[in-house]
C-alpha cells in the first residue's frame, strides 16, 4: 500500500520511514503492549501491527493453546481488510494514472 502511494506522491520514502518507526512502537516490539497505558494499549491492540509483531512473539514465548485461534483469526481478518483496501487502491490508482516522460 505504501508503494501505491507513488501514484499520488512521487516520493514514498517518507511514508516508508513513518511505517518503519511506528511498527516497533505500536507493534509492541520495543515495549510490550501490556505496559502501555490502557487507552494506548487498547488502540494498539486493535491495529494490524499488534498481530504482526506482538501476537506472534507472545505466542512464541508463551505458547498457550487458547492464544493461537484469536491470533490467526485476527491476522486473517486484517489480511482480508488490508487486501481489499489494496485492491481498491490499485484499481483507483490505475484509473487515474498519468505517465510522465516519453
């Protein structure tokens, strides 16, 4: 999805930099989500970053059987949602594509 921003903004390295900084913070890599304030923990736990980083790491460290199904269900849900947004963004971007140069 960051790459598709190139259809709108010709330089996407800024968006990639922002994503690379938010992933360890809101994904629970630097500080586990359990140590966050309640409002931030609830917000970060609902983001796909928590299912990518924190959920997978926690399942590896503490392999409790009841934790796998919600983790996989959350990952599948976010995969479907973000995949749909990616498909819609691609279709919209291709429709408005202007190629510069010759």
